[in-house]
C-alpha cells in the first residue's frame, strides 16, 4: 500500500473529493448489496461526479465521529492495546482503485492490525452481541485487502452504554470476492460510465421508488435483454408460492401436535400456539354510516405497483 494523501487538517469537502478517487471500505457493503442506507445507484452517481457529495453529515455520522475517541480510549482501557491514528487515505498497490481511510491501527507483537470504531443504536445490541454485522465484515475485509493486515479489532458503543468489541481475521475467500466485485464496479461502471444493474437491497428499492415516484403514462419498448427478467420473475414467484404452501403444511403439522395445548418443547426449541385478541376497524361501515367523518380523516397516498403480464 501507499499513502494517497494525508488527511490531517483536511476539510470535509476536500476529503469527499479524494474519496471519489477510488472505492473505500464503507463502499464495499453498498456494492455487495448489503447496505441498508445507500444504494449502488447513489454510489455510482457520486463516484462518476453526477451527484454532489452530501454537504453535511447525518446526525448518526456526526456523533459517530465525535464518539470515536471515546470508543478508542475504552478499547485501550479494556485490552491494553494502544490505538494509533493513521491520518491518511491509503491506496492498494496491487489494486489502485481500492482505498482505505482507517480509524486507527494497532501494533500487536510487531504486526499491523486494523482498528475500526462504531456507534450503534440500542436496537442493534443483539446483532453486535452475536458478532460483526455483515456490512462491517465487508468493510474490514476491504481494509485488510488494502493494508495487508491479518487481523482487525472492531469496537462498538451500542445504545450509548454497551461496549462490545470483536476480533476478525483475514478471510482470503471473502477478500477475493470483494476485490472482484469492486474491480467490476470501478472499471465497468465508474470508468466505463455504464449504469450498474439494480440489486435487491432495501436502499435500492427506496432509491428507485423515490426517483421514479411519478409515471408519465406512456409505454416504452424495452430492450430484448429485459425478456429473461420476466421469465425469472415468473420462476421466483412460483417458488415463493410453493415455499409458502410447504411452510403452511409444516405449520399445520405442528398445530396437529399441540392440539389444545398452548406450547410445547422439543429439543432446545419451543413451539407456541397462543390465542391473540385484537380489535379491528370497520372501515366500510364507517364509510357507509358516517361518510362525513370518514372523508375528514382519510389520507390519500399514491405509489407505483409493478406487474408482469
């Protein structure tokens, strides 16, 4: 690796421009389609200069930056390992499109380790207790690919009062996949200027639904390459229906075992079939008998529904 540029004293706007020179660690999960907050289209528009970088940090990002020293200090207190700042954007010598802006590095027994600090909401506690969330696994393996490090420590302050840290080791198989998908994204879509294909992430769904919220009412002749998508859509729809039928059969078999009993235990699993009481709203009756009230509280919304015929 080499130092692409030193970031000490660098302003946010300049830093964002340097990030356009390649693919950073936080970009890896977006390209992989596992980032819930940013779509591959947003990343592509940013890297190709078709969209301006976000001028201001989000609240989450801002407080993450402010609390980073706290996370580092607590990690050192608990482990005895000193975290050193690396105020630079690093560039892979083997794959120059891969960049790394590290939160810190650790010298452990003469070997370089990457350090990454995170903050998360209390709702993420269980996920962090179970291990490293997938989007951050992509990020730290990207960093190890750039730096050549064999190990990463990632620490998280969750909900403001839970401190968790994990060790992660270099995974050559995962790194190979990351390098391959980032190379394709950079060469084909960023340098090639071609729009990337849509993935199935929540972020991409939100992006497309927002960007193309309103239709123009016209019909378009699609390219022939769209025809296999229709066949694949039909195939997947059929598989989903069949799996739902199989799941319902399994559900009914478990009900057959429980009968009038509310719960049962088998091995280390517990099966419950509880009575649930609920109150429903009779919308049709209100509309018929008290239409003036119904109309007063109706909120209209619109969305586009995709159908394949």
